[in-house]
């Protein structure tokens, strides 16, 4: 687990110069991102505690249910946007 975190952290760090060169960072986007840092830290802490308190099978099932819900919401939003644009 730790190795994959380090890998993806390094991978994302390598993207920063390219994103900056493309002008994808602005003061507003960085400020908005900074607002989510406490949420990310709290979520990581809660997830680490949760995975130690329940068995892996139940944890994975809960995460899969949450991801399924997110997927359904995103698909509904995409469908509504496509209908509004007249693509469907």
C-alpha cells in the first residue's frame, strides 16, 4: 500500500510542471484546492481508522457501494448535460 501511494504521489508531482506550462493553475483554482486539504486529510485519517476496525471484505463492499453511487450520479449528470445540449 505504501509503495503505491509513493508511486502515484511521484507520478502526480511529475504532472505539475506540464499543467503549469499549459496555464491550468490560477490563483482561484489553487485557493479552491486549498479549501479541500482539510477534507482530504480528515478522509484519509477516517479511512485508515475504518480499515483497521472492520474486515477487508466489508470495507471493500462499502467502498464499492459508494463508488457505484458516485458512478450513477455522474452518469445522470452526463445524460442531463447531453440532453440539454441536444446531443441525445
